[in-house]
C-alpha cells in the first residue's frame, strides 16, 4: 500500500522529505552565495563593487533558485495525479495557495526553458542585446533584450523578458526547508507543526 487516501503511506513520508530537501538545500546554497555577494557590494567590504562582481556566477545562482523552486512546486501542485499527496505536503509544511512557489509562469519558464528560448528568439531580436546584466533597473524605454538580468535596486531577476521577484520566493524556500529539516530530524515524518 504505497499511498492511502491521506496521500502518503506513513513509512514513505521520509522519501518525500529527502527528495524535497535535495531541492531546498541546493536552492539555499545559492541563496547564501547571492546574499554574500550582494552584502559585499552593499557594505563595500573587500573592495567589492558592482563592476567587480562576477555577474555570471550571480545570475547562475539566481537561476538555480528558480529551478529548484519550480521543482518544489511540483510536489505541492502536481500536474497529473498526486492530489492527496500534494494536499498532505501543503498542510504539513504550511504552504498556502498564496505561496510564491505556486507561480505557474515561473515553473513553466524553468521546466520548458528550451522551448521558451526557441520562442524568444524566433521572431528575431532587435535593439540592445545583453546576455548578462547586473545593475540598476533601467528607467528608459530603450529597446533592450535581457537574456538574464538582475536588478539590484528592485530585487528582480529577468530571464527571457520575464521578471520575477526573488526575495518572496527565497523566503518561502527557506521556510519550507526549515519545515522539512524539522520533519527529517523528528522521525522522517510529516508533522503539522513543522513550520512553527
């Protein structure tokens, strides 16, 4: 009996916890690297400046947060089947319908990135093209195409012309990770009070 009408057969809860911890740990490692880089710029420590920042590394970490956020989303809102499992996980980890993890646009962008890239370039791109950009959110309406960008003054990550707020997603991943860690440390079981 792998699953019951309650979603997950109790001895198997540990497998779901571990599977989700893989994603949350990877995202948190990137969140910490992002935070460290931005903090060095903000306080001017180590002579860091926006120009000296390794923008490719920062953008890779931002994209990694989104990829693992999309992976976590599938556990809570599966496309086919698994509804009882998803409900159990949402309840145990306090994930609501307002969660940034539910953003279907972000999830689709990451899951179908190759197709989204095909569509992005299919009409031809004119104007200024930036494969990577880390800096202030542009104020003018000059035609610019950002493959990947992070606007430090707005906390927004842009990929293929779509913009996403990073902080709410990062905070939700951290909160879910804390709940998963609690469950893992307490018998590998899903506890309704895991996020308190």
